[in-house]
């Protein structure tokens, strides 16, 4: 599996995407543009790991990784099978 370019950091009430290259105590910017300083100690898994994901970070991360938006927008009458087939053809299906 290839190394990812971003990781998730709980900050300001949400989970934000930051570069994997940022090290503890280093300043950086999230994908949504927030300035952050990576904490020396990792945040606790609970409750910080349960914060809602930043919508803007998620959208930019998905675009970078070429992952379709989730849940995939559907039109009235679309079946789950059709949506999965489209996702698979676009490389988003697993």
C-alpha cells in the first residue's frame, strides 16, 4: 500500500487533514486553510478521534486521492447496484 500524503488531526472541534510530513511542534496548514501546530503528544483516541470530519478537508483529501464523494449523490430511481457500478468504473469501488 502506498503512503498517504495526508493524515487526520483533531483540531478546533473537527478532524482536519494535514501533511504527513509535519512533525510534532511544527506549524502547518490544514487542507481547509487553518493554521495549526502539530502537538508533541498525539491527541487521545477518545473523545478527540470522534470529532466530526471537516467537510472542506474531506472534499480536498478525496479529490487528491481520487476518491468519490461519500455518500455518492444519487438521482431518484437510482438503484444501489447502479451506483456501485458507476463507482467501480470510476475507480471508487472496492
